[in-house]
């Protein structure tokens, strides 16, 4: 979710900053006022291409700053963590992009310098902007499979498939290594033996370092421990007038009193128990004294052992338990190399079995996709039908995956990380015309409406947090505009949505209204961004209904629009 957008010296914008909220926000304004500049600025904040043309005339640099709430975006948070770019608040993302007049550019993510490529990778999937082809996920065929799988709720089936697929790749890698150059295999075996001998020579035990550190502490302070234990033993028991002696005298006195008043019997028992405790503590201190002694040679040996273990942990694992686990892995791999032929036979059987399982899962996944595709296509066509695209045709075309890249041929199918299919969305805006890939035929307005339809169908299954609809109202009139307004309103129940429009029926459906106005200051033209209250919304809608004349009639029409039920 986009929380705040700040723009400075960008095109005709001098400086604006405004907050955004959950739900549906609409951006309106007269033609040329700079509505689409907000989208251009957001695109740049998301890693889009930026030229020096965006820098306001007379300024040294243009600057865009965007603050996102990513609390519901675990993938984005993980990307930040992997690159050590997490900010003070792990649930927010602050992006600052500076474009200099002389071509110098700067990207700052959560206060740290980064590259634009890093920015684009981190925010991928966070925002969908229609009308801007470089940010439009529908124009990337690689995304179509993910969209269809999300609609069909195929995540669990695909996870099972990927688990088998990753296991098969691992088996293939092991077999390739064993069947590879014999000299390389021998070299690998020598390397494994060297590392294993290094571990075996020390023969570390789990938690041995903790035990040695405790022993070192005792050895390093042996004199202090002996003095303290000896003093304590003497005070408790060993010397005349010790605690034991004094308790004995007290016990004798109380015993005499008990014969007079039995109420003191518990006190007598307590004193006797205390004497036994002191006597046992004294014996334990004596035993301890017999064990503790200064031993410089042993201290040196412990230090040497700890140093060797630390070196081993730095090289093979963070803990001794990990070092022991590493040794077992080395032994297993070495055993495999030393018993290559037997292991190759085992691998062939394992690979054949896993391939059979994988093909079954791939066909099951493909059948589920085919079933989902029919429902998905019908749902999308139904959604675009009331957006002046009644004759449109939308097809999710499933094709066999070609043999390329890391794909694996198994029998008569080619398997990749996502199964045996490729998916591409095909489109025709008019019944009777052949369907073609989206990237080749869709106009900006059609694409915006199609994206709205797809997002409406996906609803809560889509992880994108913000949709921006630009050009969604291109060439539309009243009834279709109201239908689009309702659809954006529905999408915004689960996601933040921003629409740039010149149509009042769409604007009236919004939860929040932002108006962009152009004014002249001295000899300069600048854009202002204003968040409208209810009265301001009524006046702006009236202007959109009939820009030339704001009358009582247009104001009434605007109020009627705002009071329409959902």
C-alpha cells in the first residue's frame, strides 16, 4: 500500500506531497493539469526509466519519494532482508529517486544507496500500473501462468510438483558429477578426504566448546576458587566457633526449651536440619577442594583445543553440531564417489521413479490449468462486457513447454519449474477478429480495462497491493463509466486502487478524491495537488459534468452521484 508520495521539480510540478489511504482514490483535473505526471512520478519511484526531460525547467534535479506499507508483502520484505536494505521499520519501504539535469541519477532505498536494477527487483509485483506498458504485468507472458494458477488456487499442487522437480534436478546433478570426467571425480574425492581428515583429526563433539570454556574458567581462576572454598568450609564447619558449632549450641538451648513448651519443636527440627545441611555443604566443599588445582599445562591445552575448534567452526559451520553434520555429508558424498558404479545404478532407479511421479503431477497440473482457463476466460469476458467491449474475446492459451533453458525432457513431455505448460493470454476486442497476443494489439484504454477485469476476477488471490488505472476511461461514456467505477470500487475492497479519470461517474465511486490543478505563478505554470473534502468533491464533479458552466443543476447531479448506493 502506498502511504505517501512526495514530488519535487518534476515536469510542471514545483513541489507536492500528499498522503494516500486504503480503498479507492481518484485523481481528476483539467486536461494538461498534470494528472498523468503523478503516474509518471510513481513509475520512476518503482524503477522505471527516467530521462532528463522530467526535470522541471530551471531546476537541477527532479526528485520522487514514495513510502509503502509492506506489512502484507512477505516477498518484498524478504528481498530487502536478503540485500540488507531493511529500514528501521521492517513493515515499511521508503524509496527516493533523484534524476539530475545532467543525467546523474540516484536511488535510495530505506536511507541506503542502491542501483535502479535493485530497486526494480525489490518492488516487482508490489504495484500494477495500467496505461504504462513497462509496468504492465499483463504484457509479460511469463506472468500469465502465475495469474492463471492464482485464479485456480493451484499453489498446493504446484508446490508438490516443484518439490519433486527440485529433487529430480538434484539427482541429475549427482549423476552428472559421477559420470563426468574421471580426473575431476578423483580430484573431488581428494578434496573431500582432505576436509574430512581435518575434521576427524580433531574429532569434535557437539557442545564440546561450551564444556571447554567452563573448564578454562575454572583453571584460569583456580587459586581464587581454592581460597574461597577453603574460607567458606572453615566458616561453616572446620574452625572453632564455626556456623556448625554455633548452630549446635543453639539447638541444645532450644531442645531444653522444648521440654518446657512443645510449641518450639518445629524450631528444634529446623535447627537440626540446618546442621545437617551445613555438614553436607562442608563435605562438598572439601571434595571440590580436592579437585580444583592450578594446572598451567592443562590450561594451555584447553586454549589450544578451543583455538583449533574455533578454526574448524569458521571453516565448516557456525557450531560444532554443524561441523559434525558437515562431516557426515562429506562421508556420504565420498562414499558415493568411492562406490560410483553402485551409486549410479541406484541413481538411475531413483531418477526413473521420480520422473514417473513428476509426469503424473505435471499432467494433473496441466489438466487443472485447462479447467481453470475456461472459467477464467469466461469470467474476464463477462467483466469487460459492460465496459464497451461486448464483443471481446479473451483466451488463455496453454501450449507445451518447448525444450530450452533448464527444462528437462521426460518421455514425450518437456518439464520446467512450473510444469509442462506455457500460458499466454490472447485477445480480440471485436467478435469475428482473430485473437492475438496482448502485446501486439491492445491499446492503452483496452489494456487498462482488461487489467481491471483480470484484477476483478482474481480479487483476493492477487498479492499486488496497489493498482493504478490510467486511461481506463478512454473513449467511454456514462453507463460504461459507472460500471468501471463499480469494478474499481469492488477491487479496492481488497487492494488499494488509484484511478486517473476525466469521467464523473468513475470519480463519484471513489473513497478519496485528489484534484490536480494548473495555475500560473509569475511567468511559470505549476501544478497543485489538492485532497478534496465533500464540498470540494461536489464542485469538482460538477465541473467534470459540464466544465463550462457549474450550475445548480450540475451541482445537484454531482450530489446525486455521490449519494448513489454501492
